[in-house]
């Protein structure tokens, strides 16, 4: 666990350093770079909540990409519990909503989730921070062998067992729950922000997550 936390911190710091370099070059308005810094940490919320191993695991022979229908059945109507927040993947319209943090560090998001026959599940949303609204897209690739599901974060995450054939207590799969862990917190955060309708910023930062096809 200590190794996982350390690696997550290193990845977050690397992203943070990139954001700072961009800000210092003048590509990001001085009052906005803090929003990008907050999102640099936000990008690792699902990854930190997982039980990803400290080294790349070898996918077994016969592993195949999960289909869009399999991914839809896996995630629809679920809340994904994170370390300090949660995301809600609604069945209706495939709406996505999320929140993370508290106080001045609180952020929230609204958007959609998509699935593909290539095994990708993506979260595309506008993230609301204290400094503005920023569009982000985060994708996860899934492969399956029998009843065992493997997942990695795109584009450069490590494969790990998302769900064992017989689900184990430490499986990330166990953090997908039916209960709505988002709506109440989201309403509170939107209320605290006065429900201001900020215009999304055009993000000059390098694209982190890419995917070619959507369902």
C-alpha cells in the first residue's frame, strides 16, 4: 500500500510539474494555473482508489477486450467510490456526475460516460473548481478472461485485476455500488458555489487521455 501511495504521489507530482512549467511559460493565465494544478491531482482519483500492483502484470493468454454491452452492464447505475469522493454513472442518458475534496479544494463534475467494443470506458465531463470549469476525459481499458476482469488507466496505466472470478474484498470492483454517493454532495457543492454557470476554459495543457472511438 505504501508503494502504491508513493507511486501515485510521484505521478501526480510529475503532472503538477508539467502544469507549473506551462504556467511559467505564459500559456496559462496566472489566475487559472491553480485550477490546472488542482486537476492534475484530480486526474489520479480513480487510480489511487484501485489496488493496482507496483509492477506491470502479464495478461494471460486469451484475454480479450470487453464489449460495449459488457461494460454497460458492469457500470450502469453504479457509484464508483474514490479515496475522497465518488463518481456516479447513471443509466439514463449515460450521465456522469462526480465530486471530490472538501472546502476550498472541493471540485465537482457533470458530463457523460461512454463505452466501446474496444474495451474502453471513458468519463468525459466539465470539472468545476474554485478557478473555473475545465473539460477532462479519462478512459479505462478492460480485458477479460473467463470471469476475471483486468483494467488499466489510459494511456499509460498498469494492468491489474479489477475483478477476480470470485470477487475479493480488495477488488476495485467492490467499490462499484448501487447507492447514490454523489447527488447529495453535488447539490451541496453547487449550492455553495451559487450555481454559477462558468464558461469552460479552452485547456492549453497537453492532452492526457485519448481515445479514437466512442459508443
